[in-house]
């Protein structure tokens, strides 16, 4: 399916905010799902690249991406009006239930991307707090966008903004066990998700995490994105991040 670039702005030294007109995908997309992008025709790069929905609108979707390699470099040079080949929406997104009155979103670095779409969907139904962590102040992304949705608390490892230290230490102090009906949602580096998951388990909070994995196909065919999970009997098994996720109940994931 073709999508047309409607904007592609640099928002931080290595980050871009991209809008793609694609009504067929926009009308079906859910927070936490993703799209596979073929950055250009031909065989290089060969594989499509996965990106979460950062915003979902009626006729377009938005992506926030970091330039890390060839594919994202090519995307960053593309201009308004250019077309791109998309496959999506794919995967299983966040599960939103009616009883969610308080939601705490915990993001590390670029992990804000799927959480903004989720926050926009939850606004008006749940009381939202976003905990946003980065190495340094310039890595704190989408702060203003989240301030429009709820309370934002930031932490930086070097102390250049907000709490000095890890965002996972901050939630230990701030998110209290007595907050009944609270749901945690998190996206970011695996070590951070492991700590958020352990915090949720200790305190009895339901918690959903959005995982990343190397994806060859995005549709369950290549088995490249397997993640270790617990089965009901306490044994380990594997699920596919692309079709069983990328969003999982944190209690099912084996973080090694
Ligand atoms: C479900 C899902 C959603 C994602 N959403 C976003 C998003 O919203 N914004 C965003 O910036 N990125 C997102 N990513 C990561 C994004 O897909 C990769 O950064 C992108 O594919 C890199 O392509 P490239 O050609 O520029 O880099 P490559 O040349 O392929 O790789 C450059 C470097 O990035 C690393 N890398 C590449 N892909 C991944 C990956 N999947 N996981 C971890 N490291 C990787 C490589 O090891 C290498 O060091 C998502 C990944 C998944 C699986
Ligand atoms: S990316 Fe191919 S099976 Fe998940």
C-alpha cells in the first residue's frame, strides 16, 4: 500500500517526526500496533523496517523515528509529496479496558513513540501520568505533546533536567501501592522494561510492555522476532513479537 509523505521534520539532532497520508491504514490502526516500511524500491535495503504509530489521525498516521542506519537515513532525506510502500497496521497493540481510570506511562528515550498514541486514546477516560527518562535533557522527547494529555515527570541520568537518575528509580518513589485501579504501560530499552515489570509484579499493578525485536517480515513468517515467555505451567515458550505482540502483559515476558 502506498503512503504519501505530508511532512518529515527533524525534531532533535537524530530524531524525525513523519506524517504519512494513508487513510486505509489510519482508519484501522490502534495504539501499540506498527507499520512495516519499505524505504525505497529495489533490493537495498532488502527488508522493510518496523515503526510504531506515534499519532493516529483519520487520514494519516505519524511516526517518530531515530536515524540509526541506512533505512532511516534514506527516510530522513525524503520530502513532502514523496511516496513510500507500507504494510500495516500490524501486530497486537495495547489492550484498553473500560475500568482503566489511572494510567502511568513509562518511556525511555524513543520509547515515547507508541505511548503518545496510547495517551491520546486514553485522554478523557483515564487520569494520565507520563514518566519520561533519558540519558540527558536533549534525549527527552515529546514532552509538550504529553503535557497536553496529563502530568509529565522527567528524569535524566546526568541530572540535566528533572530527577537525577533512572526513571525506574523515580517510579519506585512516586507510584504508590495504594493507587488502586492503576495500570502501567511501558516502552523503552529492555533493561528498563525489566525493571518496570519487576516493579509492577511487586506491587500488583497490571502492566503492558511494548517490545522491540529484529524483524525480518513483520507478519509471522520468518521467526526472526521470537521472544521468550512463560506458559501457564511456569515453563518457558516463545512467541513472535510481530504477531503475538509487540505489546505483551509484562508478567508473561521472560526478561533475561
Ligand atoms: C515493533 C517495532 C516498533 C518500532 N518503532 C520504532 C519507532 O517508533 N521509532 C524508531 O525510531 N524506531 C522504532 N523501531 C526500531 C526501528 O525499526 C529500527 O531503528 C530501524 O529498523 C532501523 O533501520 P535502519 O535501516 O536505519 O538501521 P539498520 O542499518 O538496520 O540498523 C542500524 C542499527 O540499529 C540497530 N537496530 C536495527 N533494527 C533494530 C531493532 N528492531 N531493534 C533494535 N535495534 C535495531 C542495528 O543493530 C544497528 O546497530 C521499532 C522496532 C520495532 C520492532
Ligand atoms: S518478524 Fe518475521 S516472524 Fe516476526
